[in-house]
């Protein structure tokens, strides 16, 4: 399985930020380790030009569930593909919280992404209250069942486990807590999708930094990371990619 270091730039980055990508490409070229950067949509096309022929691929941060139509401000999966994306993040907790995205909507978007030939990077994660109440696996199980459409395989789906309370906070779960959830996701995918599930990559996300990446990548069923803040600087993200290459 090809490991995956994915960067989510969120609403950060203008043309000058592409210098970070040039620096990143100068640092890394391990073909066994895929790098993915999901910039704001305005940077997709120029980033795709820079990434062509390298170990870097580019992705969107969201897409609309419909193929086209009267949806002002939205972007379809086919438009992302046309701009050079190979994948799209879906169901990020910030989309779920800021835009009221439900599991059902995320599943519809995942199908739209698949239809357009994009890999769906589907995000799941419990809130702090849910973890404190001992409901983590119930929440993850329900999100997994509701957000991942039938027919998921390694070719069309990546799952990112991102505890909401770990995103942008500098707090990370213990390695045992990450292991428990990744093992649960792996078993759930196997039960539902059988052999096709074996190739679905599972990323951990939430305050992954150069200082903690190596130990997180040792956790069973962790095949890479989805990185927010630390993906904005080539030096930080490059260190995380190097840790993944070495894992
Ligand atoms: P963070 O964000 O690495 O800044 O915590 C992760 C994410 O939201 O994907």
C-alpha cells in the first residue's frame, strides 16, 4: 500500500505560497510515498502544473454533490478534476460544523467524486464531549456507515480519522487511542466491503507535527496523515513526509 501524506491548506494560500510547493518538491521525491496538497480552489490549477510528473498530487477541499447547475459559489467534482485534482477531501469537521454537512450529504458528495474519477478522502471524528462520554467508537461507526457509500475501495476512497478536539489545537490522542480507532475502522471496513477494504488507506489527522509524526506512523493501520497547519510550510510538511517514508 502506498503511504499518503496529505496536506489541507484550508482557507490559506495565494500565488506566492506556491514557493512552498517548489521547496517541498526539492526536498522530496520518494515514489513509495504519495504527497497530496489540497489548496484553496483558486490555486488548484497552478499547483497541478507544478506537480505534474512528481510524487505530488493535488486535491480539492470539498465538492458539490451535483454535477452542475444553479449552485452559486459551489464547485463540482468534475470541475476539480478539470483543474488537475485527483482527489477531494469530504466531510471535514469544519464543513460538518460550519456548513451543517450530514453523513448523508457527505456520502452523496463521495459518489459525485467517484463519478468524476476523484478519490474521496472522507473525514470522520468525534468531539471532545463524545469522547468524554465514552461514545467515540459509536460515533465513528455511525459516521463511517453513513458517510462512506457502497462500492468503496482503495481506488476510490481514503478514510481520515480526525478527532475534532485535536484539529488545530496542538492536542493529540494517545497512540493507544489512535490505534483503537484505526483498528475499529479497519475492522468495520472489512466487515462491510470484504477484500476491497484492504486497500483503503487510513490517515490520522489532528495536530500532526514534525515532532510527533514518526511515532504516529508506527501505529498499526495508520497509512499516512492528513495535516492542516503543518502542511503550510515546506520544511514542516517535508519532515512529516520524511517520517512517513522512513516508517
Ligand atoms: P491540523 O488540521 O493539522 O492543523 O490540526 C488537521 C485537519 O484539519 O485536517
